[in-house]
C-alpha cells in the first residue's frame, strides 16, 4: 500500500457499528470493486470499493467480506475471502495478500481463500433469514455498467429466491457520514498534501504558463507525499473558470486573468476537496478583489452556520440569501431583483448556480443523508462561488469543515486564502 498502515481497530469499530444495526438471522455480503477496463486488454488502476475498505481496510480486487453476527459457528461471524496467491500472480501482478497480512490490516481473524466462498456462504444462508447486499445508491451515480455487488446479488437471488433481501446502502449512508477521530486525521493528512500541492503551484504561476503545467505541479507533489488525486483537477483560467466542471486544462494563463484551481489529494482513500482562485499577474485588480472578498465573506459565514441540527437545505438557502446581497453590492443584480428572491427562484442563481457543499470522506461526494441534518463528526465541503462569463471572471473558494458540538472546525484554515496573503506568496515566487 502507498499509505502508512492504519490501526485495524478503526475497521473493527466500523464492523461493530454495522452489525449492531442488522436484525437477528441476518447475513451481509460486501464485494470489492471491479478493475475498470479501457480498450483492448488495458485496465485502469483499481479504485478500492469504499464500503469494503470502510469495513476491512482491504484494497485488493475480488475480495469479499461476509458478516453473520448470530452464526452458530462463532468463527463464521466475520469472514474475509481473498484471491489465493500463487507464482503466476506474483510474476504478472505482484504479491497478493497472505492470510496473515489480511488479518493484520483488517482485524478479521477468519481469512479464507475465494474458492471457499460458495460453500461457506451456503452454510450461512441455510441458517439465515435475511440477506443484506450492497449497491452503489449514490444520488449522483450512473448505472450504465453493472458492478460486482449487483452481479453477485442477481446470482444469489436466482439461487436462493425464498430468502428476504435487504439493502446495506441505506445503513452505510447513515454510518459513513459520521467520521471517527481516526478518519478525520486521515482527511487532515489529505488536506495537508493538497496544501503542499497548491503552494507548489503558486511557485510556478506566472503569465503564459499553461494550465496543464500547473496541474503537473499539483500531481507531482501529491505523489511525492504518498497521495493520489481524489478527482480530476480543474485548472481554469479566465473564462474557463466559469465552466463548473472544466477539465481540459490546456490553455495559457494570461496576465490579467484569475486562475481557479479545484483539486484534492486522496490519502489512504480519504479525500480532500479544496478550491482556490489566484491572480495570474500576482496582484488582484480592484474588480477581482471585490468579487473575491464577496465570495470569501459568504464562505466564512457559511462555515459558521455548519452546526449540528442544521439541514443541508436550510444551510444552502442561507448562503443564497447572503450571496444575493453581495451581488447587489457588486452591481450584478439590482436591489429589486434581490427582493424577489425565493427558495425556488433564488436571486443569485445566474451567478451562483450550484450547491454549497457536500459530505466528504472515502468519496469526494461521500455518502450521507441527503438533507442531513448535520451531526457532530460530519466532514463537509463549503464552496460558494461567483461566475461572470461576460467579464471572463470567476471566483470559487472551498474549504473542508468538521462539524462538532463546540462549533465548526475548518480543516483548511492553514491553507492560504486571504487575498493579501496570496499576493504576498506570489510576490516571493522565483
């Protein structure tokens, strides 16, 4: 693994939280992710299945976790199934986990080879009434390709049609939203790696630099610090920054432009998600600074409102009302237009058209209850923005925040964001 070892007690605690929600006579099955194909015989790097990793820490393809808390055989209550290592796999793909290594990573005592899964699962199903299976039920997910969990579910339903089948995804949505201190520490590590990447980018930012050259600075620093990209980075200068999901990153940065950088590192599969906006010349113009400071004010107040008991809908709505007032001050909308603001037709929509934030963790858009309410332990992004295509100008600022009983904790407070600090850093670039 690229990251440092994680204390298996984290995964032991996660399994305990899940099995506490399962009814008597339940068996739960969670699969690894598929290795994504490209073309011909090509593949991409395996992206570990978040739910399997959350429960076991295992990042190896074709792995299967079976939980049966009331199994008559105590040794069968937690079982991890793995590909059996052999010389052929070692030559072509590298070493696979041994049983002892898997025990050390996961804290699961009973580790078996994958060939033993059908018989072991059959024995459990003969004494179990309900089968709890997993699926990717993320609200933004597309189901164009059927994953391993769904394929296995179809096979089980066909073979054992009289069992009662239930969904694990609804349980994971509740459980994974609340992060333990150990998980928050991993998110903090991802934030620190992202901070290093952004600071390296600032050293390379100057008129004429290509967006992809700035992207390369970030990627290199992430890898150097044992991280990976949590998502495809956005490096958009000038009008490109007005495209919310701009990914081309292939244009030159001009002296009079701002460049918007939306990038996050992944460390031990836990993600950071930050956005900063920098003046290419090294100094904000009067107009750029005015827009920047408006977004920064909305960011600050939105962070302050991220408190337990707040629904995501009302949290976003408060930012829209505040943003409308800022847009009036910037001359982008009139006071009469702001007065007509409603939840269905927010006055800021033309210039601030996206959401305010989302859950963060093992996914950049991590699973969580759709409208909250926020609870202590949630980690969320806060990302207001103003986009003015007619001026070729956009500013988005994004920090990651931990919700606590004592008030929100900004996990990105050390990442430069004040305009004076940014100008000072740019003035010192070589």
